[in-house]
């Protein structure tokens, strides 16, 4: 037995507004899992159908996606469940990535987009008008045995439609409910009108054979007989690619289809971590153990790409959404980064470390390529965090007595040696267990014109089970792009080297933990690409024992080296003046002592319960309270960004739209990876 995720937000006003939303411009006012991950290049001919592909631009060589593939595999392998991913650059389809893209998944509600396309195709052919009326009824015939069945309002997120039983609504209104609110009743009415066999024929005609639409929703006799709607990631990707290219419908109908997809209510996966200005035309889908999202992502510069993320055997909805959101963000980063040319270097300000004028925009600065290792000739300041505080600081000590400052120094000394072997000039802020003023640490980087500032740390929390990497950059992500790039490289390598790619990661602003001004070392060295890396948690007993091992310390140091090489291989944006684009209000969080309290242990429990209450509209005020406590308890956790996004959704439902928009801006600026 499977169950649908339920949402009961009021939706009745929608049907009154639909004619206004769509009247303008309407032309018919009355009318077996693969053993390996494949990365097939679509070189002008669709590998599935043999049909000539029609890219939006002249054929171009595809970009290399091998690094992107490894990043996504690390994400999916760290998650519970099975995932398939398909990505295609709509402007250059030879840039693509397919991971288990031919494996079949239960379609859940992703099949509703093919149904909508067939509706608009038949309307375009004049078989009916989109404003023609259909009776809203709740009795359907099973494809398995001809028996009749009805849908339950309790399992239908398009529950407002049940208020219209016995009356008539336009096909346009029913389609909107089917897609935007994922209404099951609307789906069954529509699919019986256009015919499942016609949907499949249309998908085959456009080269999307990996889509099988057999029936409507909640036909339990068919479900028991194994007669299910199924999709592959490649099949859905080909459908969306044809839609993006404009080869499926004429422009009037195509624009209406995209408009409906862009109004999607459920935004927990593909759009969740994308910045403001990015538009997603997509359709989600879920049943028990299954979470999907699929659609077209439109970038502010006019480019677009297709992304499909399918999952099954996932035990936790929130974790699956987070995994999908992280995959989506990695692909967005790939699409928006510039390909490396040689070994770039960030231009440093002429005086000191702070820019004195506000640049009009971020520019990419390049130096001539250098021979040898990408860190050769670079000035890297390595800052072993803390030091000399054992006599009075009992916070930075593990359960077996290992102190953070000792671990930091061991790793930093190894890191210095490894970087110097590669030709870097390395400056350490301390070489023994002594206390060094924070301003002196930053000054060392500024006065020596450092190319990178890396502060080596390890973390602590009240929950001994917690263990994952957190990397901080200073200020706003939109202003400090070079540091964000370095932070993401650090997070990736720490996860790969210390956690076999199976841990969640956080890449966050230092304002998440120090809301007033961020951290001293990053604030006072601003203008230099800089990060604080909390590689792991010494309050986790097993991790503390590993951190005592010199070989494990060396492994961590190697991760730093690889991350710096990754960073210097790329070109990166100039760092803008702090707060030149946005300044967010303070959001107070627990500081070190508070984060060690028993209440702070509930951060994940609060998050999950808050999300549950929110999704079922059970108690929005209580959900807001729990989610707020979660982010105050652990503001840099891997769920904190998602918790803030959920808070914004709740506030919007409660009519507090201005607060909601502020929180969404906070997520975009402070939470790069959840």
C-alpha cells in the first residue's frame, strides 16, 4: 500500500482566478538498474529514439561533466535510497550527464506533465477548447478489472476541487490544479478525457520512450496487479528538452504549459537552493519511499537546462528533498561557473585588504597560466585555530580529553609541509600551542598579500552522534564569490577524504553563527579568498579517536591540498565590498555554551517535526516555533538552510510576506550548501 503526501492549504480561490490568469492571448476562448553510470553524449541524434535532435543553437562541443558526475555521485552515495539523474544543457545538448538514467521508477506525479502536454496538443489540433467544461466527479474505472473506485480527499493535495463535485470546471482549470497543486482528482478527470494511450503515443513521437502512462491515480486494483505509471530520468529529460526547444507545441500553447509549470507550489527539491532570479518550470512527484522533481531551469542570462532527479527506497522525505536540492545546486554551479583557462588568480586590492570603492559588478580576473602545480608560487596563510587555552577553556575538549587546538596544529604543520613541497609559500599563524590574537592572524595574510587564507578547525556540539564538515565564508555569498568557491572545494574534499563522500556538508556564511559581524579572522582579512574549515566533530567519540592518529591528520591535510589545487585551477570572481548588495537583519542564535545545552540536542528532531506539521498544515504556528528553535540551536547544520526556507513558506502562508522574503534572501546569501 502506498500513501500520498498530503497538503490541505485552502485552494478554492484558485478557480475564481483562473480565467484572469489565462484569458490573455488564449487561441481558443471557446474551443534493471545499470551496472555502471552512463554519460551518453547526445551528438545531434537522440540515443533512444533515433530522431534527429534539434538544439536551440548550432551544434557545439559539449563541456566535460566528469567532475560534476563525481560530485553528484558523492551526494547520492551518501544518501539513503536509490537515485537517478539526467541533466541536459538546452542550448547545447552535447553538454549532459546521465546517472542511472534508464532505470525505471514509479512515476508518482511526474506523469502529470506528459498528460498536460497531451491536453494542450489536442487543444492545438482543435479537438476541444481549453475553456470547455468537464463535470467534476469522483468515480473512475480500474484498468485492472473494470471495477469502480473513488479518490480520498485526505490523500489529495488538490483537495479544494472536492468542493466542486457535481459542477463543471474548464479543462484549463483542471490542468492547473493537476500540476500546481498536484491534484489527483483533477488528474483522473483529465486523463480519462484525453486517453492514456494518446499520452504514450505523444511521448514516443517526441523521443521520450522512457515514460509509461497507463492510468490515473489511486487505482488500487491496478497497483496490486503491478500496472503502474513508470518513468526513467532520460525519458522525462527528453520530454522537457523538446518542450524547451519548442518542438512539441506551437509557441502560444508552449508558453501556457511553461507558465503553469512555473507556478508549481511544491518547491522543496530543484528550486530549493537556487538563488533569486532563477526560474524553474517543473513538476514534483511523491509516494511512500519515492521523491521526484523534474523540469527546466531558466537562468537570468537567458540560458536554460533540463534537470530530472528521481529517487526510490528513501526512508525520509526531508533527507530526500535535501539530497535532490544539493544535486540541483551543484548543477546550477556547473552551469554558471566559467571553464578554467590556465591557473587563475584573484586580483588583490591595491591598498590593504578592503576595497575602497564599490565595483559596479563582479569581474573575472586572470593571470597568465603558470607551469607546474596550481599552488606553485601561491602565498597561503594557514591558521591553526585557537591555541594556548587549555588552562581556562573546557569547551574545546573531546570526551577522551583531546583538545581541538592540538588537532588543529598537527594538521596545519603537515599541511604546510605538503604545500611547500608543491612550491607554495606558506605562512603559519602559530607553530606551537600558544595563544595568538585574532587580529594578528588576519594581519599576517593582509600584509603578505596572501592568495588564500585557510583557518584549520574542528567542531563541537552537544549531540555526540553529529559528525560532518562545515566550511564558512565571510558575509554575503553574492559579494564574496571567490571565498564561496574555495569553501565549496574544501567541503567537497573533506567529505571525500574523511567521510568517503557519504556525509552531509554545510557551506555557510560566518554570519550564521556570529550574526553581528561574522568571524574576526575572515572579517579582517576580507578581500582575500578565505575560509574557516571545521573538518569534523571532535565531540563524536569515534572521530576523536581518529583525530589522535597522525596518519588521519595527514589524510585531512591532503584534503586541504587538493581543495586548494581545485580552487587555483579555476578562475574566480573579484570580491566585492561587504554589504554592497544587501544587508540582512540580525537573527540571534545560540552561542557556544548554548549549543552544548540539552535543548540543542533536539535540532534535528525539531526540524523533522516542524516539517511534518508544516506539510500537513496541522499546526503552522507550532511548526514555525520548532523550525526556529532548530536553526537557533544549530544554525550551521546541514538542515538549517532548509529549515529557514520552510520558515519562509510558513510565514507566507500566515500572511507575513515581507518576513518570508527576508528569510529567503538570508538562505540565498548565507546557505550555499544546506
